[in-house]
C-alpha cells in the first residue's frame, strides 16, 4: 500500500499531521494536502461535467493546531487546478456541506480539515459535493490521482475569497428553533431555560454565543468554548468518559436544565439531563426517535449493530416504530437511510451509538448541532407543559450491565481468519440452541430465558485485526453468565487473543 493510500480511512482521509508523539511519523504534510486539493478539484470537475474554472470550492477547519497550514495548502492545490476557492475559516463538518446548500455560498464542493476526536497531532480531510459526503471509492480515486500530481505552491497573487460561514450556519439553526417555538415567544423562546455547553475546545463554541444567548437562554457554566487544538481540558468526544463527566458536573453544579457536548468538528453530540443522567449511546437514539415519532408514525429507525435489545423494545413496542439494526460506520447507516427513503420506506433517523445522527429533514446530514436543536425545541415544549426531557424516554429500560471485549487477531490475512471465526462461532451457538436473530454485521445472540436475559454480538473490525465482542445483561448477574457462554463459544481459536 502506498503512502497516499495509507491515509484513507473509509470515506475520510486521516493522518499524522505533526510531531509530538513518540514513534509516530508525520504522513499528512502540507505538500500532500496540496496534491490532494488539486486531485479533489479535478475529480469534482469530472463528476460535475464541467471545467475546473467553473468550480467554487469552500475549505474549512476545526481547532486543530495543524489546521491553518493544511487548509492553506489544500486551497493552493485547488487554485493550481484552476478552480476558485473560498476560505471558510473555523467551521464545522456539517456547515461545510451546508455551504453547498446555502444561497449565500452555493459552493460546488467543500472540504473540511478535521480528524474528529483523535489526538492533537492527527488531522484529516472530509469532502462534500451536492450529493453529500464522498464515498470510499471516491476517496480512493482522489488519493490515487493526488499521488501522481506534480503540484506547486499557488502564486502569491492567487485570489482566495473568504466567508464567515459559521455565522450563516448559526443563523440557520437559530431560525429553526425560533420558528418551532414562535408560539412561546417570538424573540426569546428560550428565556427561563438554563443550558450549558461543553465544547472541549473544539469548534462548537458558536452554539452558545450565536444561538442560545440570542434566543434568551441562560448559558452560565458553559465551558471550554475557546478553540484550542491541544485540547487541554479533555478530548472533545461524547464517547469519552472524562468528557461526559465534565459536562455532567457542569450541569449539576450550575443546576442547568440541559447540558450539551459536541465532538471537535460538531458532527456528533450527546446530552446530560438536569438530574445528571447521561443521554448517549442507546438513550440519545431513543430520545431523538421519541421526538420524531409523532411526525413519522410507523417509520423505520436505522442504527448501528451494537445497539441493545432494550432500544429495540422501546422503538417498536413503546413508540410503534420499526428498528433496523444495521452496521457500524456512520456512512453505512446514512447510506442505508437514503436507500430506504428512495425506495419508499420512510426512515427519518439514522444514528450510531457514537452520536452520529442523520435526519431525513436535514439533507441526511449527520449534524450534532442540528440534533441539539431538536433537543432544545423538545425541552422548551416540555417545560411549558411542566415536564422535562426525561419524560420522552421514561419507558426505555435502564442499562444494567454491559461490557466490550476486543480480541486481537495474530498473523496475516486477519479478515479471512476473522470470517472463519464468525462462521464457527455461529455454528457453536446454533448447536447450543441459542437464538440467532438476523444480523447485518457479525453474529448476534439473544437470550430471554428465566435463567439469562441479554445479548452478545461478535463482529470483525473493518480496518483493524480486531474482533470486538459486545455483551449486555438485562439483570444483575446476567453479564457474568453471558461472559462464561462467550468464553466457551470463542474457545480454541489459536490466533485469537482473548482477554475477558
């Protein structure tokens, strides 16, 4: 695999952009970004059936320390290809797609310099065109062309436009809230609500000053709003325990009605209720689904493969919706959502337990800030009725016991070996008489006897020689019993390094 191809991470580009971690060598340099920018412009011209001079491409970045240099280099490559480029400055991944939609910008394509929640020395690029985020094969083609490109720095007098995209985007979100809550108060519908935000020093600080405060919310206690690519307080990641503890403490200390936390580039979010309860993973999917259910009765909610049987019960038996437990990977669930809607099956939400959530009524865009808008509207509407957000998911069974175990696969051809493990794992489970529901990814087993209640899922990582095993027990003591079953089902695989 070539150096350029090693930068591909599914439908994104990811790499090491700065020194600072022992044993890691920089492999995403400004020159490489320059060549990628050139290749993207040419790829976009080919897809758009136009010349590069007819393209207008926006480039944004999050708060990472290498963002400015990589963005400048990417823009130089775009200019060298003959396209026009606009510097969007500090932005978010969802806003970069919306820059294609907004009439104020109307870009042909867009690029976002980000590596989401990864460490400070990492960075990457996400690309968009009018159809949304690029696919895996598109990135492969762009990297292949970039590797062959002979790209020089743009001339000193090359024209680069600029736009305050984040203000346009914030106004769009603010108007969504104002319109939905106009019956409460046309100007300050959030007056009387206390909402704290934890940005983790990523790119989401605008949500406080450009959305919540103008609409009347009390945002005192919000923290880490200033962009800082070294992330000195905690990783901006809703799946990180330290990050969730930080927003939980902020909510309780300030007696807030709601806490919001975003990842670095704001395509993911989670929340904390006024009592300190964390709303993430299954519960954030359940809450967004509950908000959408009245508008989309009987519709299909698409999730990744590691959502729980508890969530299936809530979606189907409580909300009257359908649950499609699909595959890991935010592009997988979003692509499935687009496919279903195109074929006539209404699927208003596709969401991963990681916090990636795409709405049908928002261009199938995974946008953490838009999900936060939905929660805020629901909070305001519930408050008027004397209720709180927890009422939306009061019938979601609580998480009792769960665990994730990651088994390394030794040797070469890990995918081939992993598939053999899955085949044998499934055969052993079937021979033991366990229930095997249909699974789009890996092998899932459900248990619903008086002795054991819960589920487990063994799957193969897409990119790494690892087999994750997720287990959830429905009652105290069930997890230990399920672990013992898993030990027997995975026993004897010579290349599988098991650690329970």
